C-alpha cells in the first residue's frame, strides 16, 4: 500500500557552501548499526537494528524503536539524527521528498510526523500533517512526504523562519504525535522503520498533473507498468546508494527491470512540467 501526503517545506533556490546533506540520503540499516538515529542520551530504550524481517523479508535489516509511555525518559516515541549526513542545507541540496517504509509492531496507533531543528537559534518546527499508522498495520507500507511550500510547518519555538531552518538543519526527528509537537506524545508504542530517505524531488509548478501516476506491480520481477494521464518522457533509476543504474527515454508505458539485482530502487519519471519519483522493490 502506498500512501502519499503532500506536506510543506519551502521552495528556494538558495545555495549554501556549508550544505552537508546530499541527495538521495538514505538510512537502510544494512550495515547492522542504527546509522546515527537515537532517541536522546537519557532514554533507556535506544533504537535497535533488527537483522531480518524488513520490507524485503529475510536478511533485510530495519530499525525498531520502542517507547514505554507514562512519563520520564523513554516515554515518547521519537527517533532523531544530528549526524552530518542528515544535517545542513536542505534547500541548497534540493531536498523535495521525504519517505520511509514503516509498520506498527505494537498495540497502539501511531501518528507519524517529521520535525526539524535549525537556523541560527535552533528554531524547532514540525509538519502539521501526520501519517496514521494503526496498530492493525502489521505489514510494511510506505509513505512519501512531498515538500513544496512552507504553509504546513508549525514553528514551536525560536525566531527563525521555515526557510532559515531548512537552510541550516541541525537535527531531524521522526516522531509520533496526534496533535503535533517537537517532542512527541507519551505512548507505549513500537515502530518498525526502514529506508528513511531524503531526495531531491521537485515535482514542478503544477503538482496536479502527477496525481494519477501509478506504477505496478510492486514488488516487481520483470515488467514495471507505468500508468499516467499525461505522457512521461524520460526515466532514471537509482539504487539505495544513490547510483544511477538505468536512464533513457520512456518509449512505452512500461520498463523492463529483470536485469536489476534484488533490492530497493527509485524510479524518477519526468516531462516538461516536472518530475516525480516512486520507490519500487525488485525481487
């Protein structure tokens, strides 16, 4: 199941020489570590790398985050990252898409949001929209956060603007909060998450033309079908390391992907109006 939430970040072409993040930035956890994702030094329930059972099944690593509920350290479901790979100038790097694969490993519904800290005074903000991950969602699902304006971010504290935060991010968070916030809600929850991705997807001035773009099946073994109400002219396929593995003109409404190795890929489709990226799994 694919769920798409149109969110908000700021459109800006400013470039910063201090930008640290680059796209695509992916945490896939295949190295057996948590890749910089923590939930604060005081928490007794630090995220854990689970070596099997991810979206690709056996031997696919993923991250498990457990929160205890109640009060005190470890009560809230939050993971955060302030490593250089995930901080810096999001606007200069062209970040336009945030995505992840998730499932609920507990008994409580989760309400996932992205929060950022940045700017000269460490202003904190979170996305107004949330992605509901019910307790019944015990299989992997994915969501995309397409960022194209500043209307849906709420600033919690600090004097920096949304644009200033995005130009100088010092921490990114993924958290569960039903009403919104930077610290998340106290909940006895379990989040399974994988392939956390920030990518440089800007989908053009008329986003509506891409609303009916669909690819299937997913996972795919040979033929990836592409359905769209508008013609897509070109394609690029990237692996999880951000390497371009295939590129060309889209002459038919399908792509032959049987030559790809098994794994997660990003298909970028484009025309004169803009571009759109869709994740797919090759099996």
